[in-house]
C-alpha cells in the first residue's frame, strides 16, 4: 500500500508514492470518534448527554487525588520505575486478590501496564506467534481484533446471541471448525454487561487446558457487578493471563494504568517486551493507584449509583421502544436490540445525537456483521443525566 504525496523540486511538482503499512489499515474505533464529535459540539454550547463512552463520569476518590499532590511535592523528579511497576503497587494488587477472591498470589506474577490496552499488546506478543488464530466472542470489544490483526494474528469470531447472554459457551468451543491457539473471554462484558457463570468458566478453563489453548481473561469490570460477584479465572488455572485496569471500578481512566497476572514462565518475556515498548508505566499514576485501594468504600458508592442508573433505564427505556435489552449483571452497559426500529444503527445513533441530543454507540462497532440492529448504552454518568436522557428518548421516539 502506498500514499501519493506531492513534492516540489526546482519548481516542478513530482508525485511520490511512499509506503503505508497494511497492518495499520484497521477499522476506526467508533466510540472514540463519537466522543470526539460530542466533545466538540459540547464545547460549542450544545447540551448533549454522554451515553457513548465506557468511562466513569466521576474520578478517583478525592483522598487518592490529594495523595498525588503530596507525591509531586515530595518527589519533584518523577523518574522511571521498574518495567513491571513499583513493587509496592504490585504487592498491593496481590493483596486485593486475597481480599476479593481469597486467592494467595505472588506479586512477582503481576505486571503493571500502560493501561489495559498496553496489557493486551504485551499479552498477545508474549504468547502468540504471527499467524496464530485467536477466538473471541462477538459482539465484543473492537480493539481485540484490531490489535491482533496489527500483530499479524487472525481473530476467529464466535457469534453469540442473547440466548447465551452474548457469551461464548463450551458448546461454541467444541464446535469450532478450526484449530485455535488462543481464546479471549470478557466477563462482565463490554458491550453487553453480561457475565459468564462460574460453572461455565470452569468448563471453558478445562477445555483450554485440555486443548493447549492459551486463555486471556479480560476482567476489567470486576468490582462492578449487580448481584453475585463474578469469578476470576485464577481460581481454576495458572496458565491463563488475566488483564485488569484501574480505569473502570477504580475510576482512574485518564491515568492510563492497568495490570496483568501472568503465568510464571510468561513474566520474564513480558518484562523484556515492556522494557523496550514502554520503558515503564506512568510513575505518578502508580502511586495514586496504590492509594486508591484504601478507598473502596467510595468506589463501591459509585457502583451503587451505576446500579440505580441501570434500574432507571430498565424501567424507562421500554417506554421509548427499547424493549429488547441485554441481561446486564455487571459493567455499565446495556446492549439494545433495535432491529424493530432500524436496520442502520449508525444512522439511528446519528439521528439520536442530532435530534434528541443523546449520544450512544452503534452496534457495528462491536459486531461488524449484525451490529446494524443493535446499540450500546453506557450508564456510567450522573443519575440526573440518565433520567433526562430517558425523557429525551421517550419524546424523540414519539
């Protein structure tokens, strides 16, 4: 692939064909594109309600932010840290697994990363080869496939439905028509908010171990559940890679910090990759992340608000014609089947933005084949905004 670039030499216009990489020719991440448009229009004075972005509308607890100020005063030269993160934070993450799941974890298996996005990159590079086939559910998080394709790996899409809560099952895996080297699961899910039951998790883990398939478990939304807590894959195997983040439950989105829990033999490879790709995670963010664990009471109050928002949407959205909603049990998303309203979710969401002043994400961002009939609704915002969005949508759909 080449780009045509004009070049002037001694008054003559020459056309040069400079190479562009095939690996960088990936689909746009629509939700970020929509957020950019909404931010531009909001800056111009439009009153638009954000329900497109998957981020908390509140930040880290105030006490943790105050700690950041102390760090800046006492450590004016914030230099590099260890490539895998400061031991203090890694040890605190290990303690969190003990407190949350009753699992004893050696902090040497934990790598702090530049966001969960950096964690996915390190995970895929450390255990997969060019050409490997990696299975993942659709609808699903768009960057999974984009990162895999950029690295020369092949995504294998498992088409799920509402009947299986948009989650892969052991039957899906047993019926795969091709050999896979890896599997990505997400529970709770982005974009559907659904979870995989502990029983099904155990079956999936056993199938992966029996078939030499490396399991990558996206657990970014652990801590944000509305009923029984979800199960970590760590309870059933040490062969999987666990990906988590400080962006969701911990409400530190812009600090760009995540972590991995790694098999022992993978850790040295991730360390070497991280040294060359990132040098180290953001220093100030690591110190704030260490402190945020002291304020889970504040974080749990955020989750209580998400649950209240969810209850409002489940009650009010059907009045606007959105009556086919995912069985959300975690995260802060509803996935709505709108096939009875449109066969073009992008145009539908654009009209919703222009006419109702409510921003949502079209399902084609999460499911290229069937997403024309679905949309994702984020309810991580303030409750009064959620209530106003419902009023606007009810008026609009009339």
